């Protein structure tokens, strides 16, 4: 389904993996951001990706552990970058265009680039 | 269908069925209770076939592995709890496998156990780094087939086939004392846990994605699950039956893993022993690879990292660092000197407690037409799935009390 | 506002009656159309078979840290608008609905 189709945000979007246009995993939908509020329209604005988005979903002690282990960064994926939603959220661009590649790039510096068939 | 496509199932099964826990429990089950526990292996085998087929079908249809969809179903908090619990269970199992592999080389060559643990861990890490996924599964899967020595040994000793066939009928032996009955109950639970270890389905479903399975591979998946797990079960039951024939009459308790290899030495002499030990080496090493990769798959899929050995190690950096770190931690556990059998007992206990949380989301996903379309669970898969979920839930509830009451099955 | 600011929040009417907790948010065309609230049992969440009461977004009055306050009745429709019972055709005859 497309993001403008009827969708149930908790059971059909939240916690789905994200796949960029190159078919690589680049995070999980950790939260959804809206614009608007009560008395006005509430529109989908962005998907939030990263351990920082756990803040509203974990107890304080859990968030302390997460921050120590993984930091508290959050990346925003504007809703217009979402191509379709099925068993994963398929994006219209590459992970690096949205800043979703940074942790993988940082980890890659630790690994040699030889020896694998 | 290319027969080599079955190697995923063979590796999963051989590494899942004849890992160090299975080797020891099958041998002990035979020596303690004769053929009376064969039915538990058979019943559990159907269960793991059902769930393996289901998770392979989910992977092929939804093109997502089990753990990605598990987080979607369970949510963050319960998903994290499941991840943490399965991480601990798989880590302890991985440590037990590394210890088991070092023990086998120690039996074969006399080389020091701790040194072999370090050397073999490094070699296994190197093999995963160098080889792409298909070669990892072919190497460990096919070389693990040396375990067929145990099935050959069973045929060679001319066992009472009627008694073996009788063992497939669900039963509780007559005349057991209360303590022996509790021990029997513990063995039932332990065998269910060991046969249906969660790492098997995580590895199998991720392996299906690594192999690039799609809806056209639904039949391949079914055959792989059936033949692979069927083969693994045959090998485990051979070890039990050998033990019942050779160890029970002599009151031998095969408490150390090496005792199982004697089953092939008795009919075939030195070469039987060598082939059995080689089979044990590759099967247990394969299990070490499976448990470690299963853990790394789970973590990477839960957090949405790039994962898989179909990519070069530096193309999936966080996943690579994770599996290397898991081996390092498992090796550290082995180097504390903790007995391999103690690790096996903890692995069995932790795994059975995690099993219901593992299989319930899988069952619900495979029942969900939105993801599965025309490949959704039919009536038979649904019925069997719920039946086995009830079995593992009962086993999970009974596991800890039985472990404590029987001192881990030692009476 | 975030999805997790709505999810699991207690839903109360202006009169103080508790209707349950938010367990689903319905969206169409990129806009939130309704909240589903009710007991939202664990089993219902796992099976994604959520039942409960549908609260159109237009009925939501306030979202605080602890609760979502709603009016239980949708706003009155303006006259001349369509009703569910049928629409007037150009001929003046009602449709069968």
C-alpha cells in the first residue's frame, strides 16, 4: 500500500523495517511524527528512526541503557520519501540521502576490506 | 530442484539436531530409559518441521525474516525482552558448541582443550569471513553428514527393530520410582527444547532470505524442512538407539560427549571412532556457526541493520562486528573453565523458556493473509501450529521445576 | 505530535467517562481519520484483531501527557448534506439506500 492509502499506523506501520531504493536495510520505524493537533487536521509528517525515538516507548531506566549502548540520535524520514508499505517500508531514495547510513559507515571503518570470496 | 538447495535444511538440521546438547541428551536418554523416549524425538521433529516450514514460507512470501516481523508484532518492549532472552539462550548454546568442538579435537588428538577452543574459534570466524553463505552451509552441512556413521553403526549392531519401532509409541515406562518419573519428565522437556531450539528457525528463515527465496521456492522450503529435519532426527534417534543397545545394559552413563563416539567404535573399530568424531566435529562446529549467526541475525533484524553473509563482511559492518563479538564472548565463557555439560543444561533451560515467545508471533504471521496472501496457513498447518504451541508452552512451564527437582536430569 | 503520544493513552470524554485506551490510529490520504480505543487486550494486539470503539479525529478535543479527551458524539452535519439513508437524485426520487 502507499502512504496515502488507508493504513493503520500501529499494526501496519510502526516497527516495520525500512528498505532504501537500493534494497538495503536502513532502520526500523521507531515512531511517526504528525503535524497538526486536536481541533485541526492531523497529517503524517515523517517517520522517526533511531534509538532516540525510544524515549516515549521505554521506561527511564531502559532508555538509560539504550543511550549508553547506542546513543540517542533520531533520523527523520519525510513521508513523501516513502514509496510503499507492505511487510517493510520501501523508500524512494538511498539511505545516505536521509542520513540513515552514518552508523553503518562508522562501523565499516573498523573492518578490513579483503579476504572474503 | 537442485539437490544442493537442500544443504540449508541439512545444515540447519544437522547443526540443530546433533549439536552438543542433542548428542549428550540422546545418548543419556538411551542409556537411562532405553527406547522409551524415541517418541519424544519423533513428536518434536514434526513440531520443528512445522515451524521451520512456516518460517521459511513467511520468509519466501513476505520476503522478511522472522525477527523483523517479530518486532512488528510484539512491539518494542516485548520484542526487546524476547531479543534479550533469546540472545542469552543462543549465546550459552554457542559457548557450549565451541566447548564441544574443542572437546572433540581433544579426544581425536590429545591437544589441550583451552588452546583448541581458541584455535577452533579463530578458524570458524575465518571460515565465516571468507566463505559466502552458500559455501558456509554446504561446507558444514555436507561435512556434518559424517554423522551418518551413527546410523550405520545402529544397523551394524543388529538392534531389536521391534523395540525401536515400539519406542515411537507415546509411553511412560512402567515401574519407575517418583524420582525416576520426574527425571523422565525432565528428559521429555529437555528433548523438546533441544529439538526445537529457537536458533534453528532464526537461522533457517534468515538463510532463506540469504538464498534469495521467493514465492516460487515454497516447495523447496517444504522439502528442505522435511528432508533436512527428518535426516537430523534420524541421526539423533540412531544415537539414542545405539545408547539403549550398548550403554543401558552395561549401566554406562554417557555423561561426557565423547562417549557417544564409542557407539561407532564398537561395530567399526578405529575408523568408526574417527568418522564419528569427524561427524561430531563438523556437526557441532556447524551448530556453533548457526547459534552465533542466528544471534547476529536477530540483533541486526531487530534494529534494521544491513545483514547477511550474501554480502561481503564490510558491506554489512554492524552485523559483522556483532557475530565476531558473539564468538568472542562465547569463547570467553568457555575459557572460564565452566564444564561443557553445565553450559548444555543452561542452554536447554533458557531456550525452552524463550520458545513460546519465539513461535507465537511466527504462528500469527503465518496465519495472516495480509502478509502471506495465498500462502497463508491452511487448516493442517494451523492445527499443528497451535498444537505444538500448546506443547512448548506446557514444556516451558514445567522446565524449571523439573530441572530443580531432578538436579538437571541427574536424579 | 508523535504516534506514541497517542498510543496507549487513556481516552476520556468531556464528562469524565473513560472509554478505554488508544490501541490503533487510522489514517487515510496521509491524514489521521480516527482513533480506536477499548480494552485493547494483549491477545488482540498480538493477533492484530483489534476491536473497540472508533473515535473520529474531529471528536478529539485535547491530548495531554496522561490522556486524550474526546467528545463522544460527532459534530452535527450541516443541512443539505448527504445522509446514509439515501441521496436525492436529480429527479427528486430517493435512491434505494
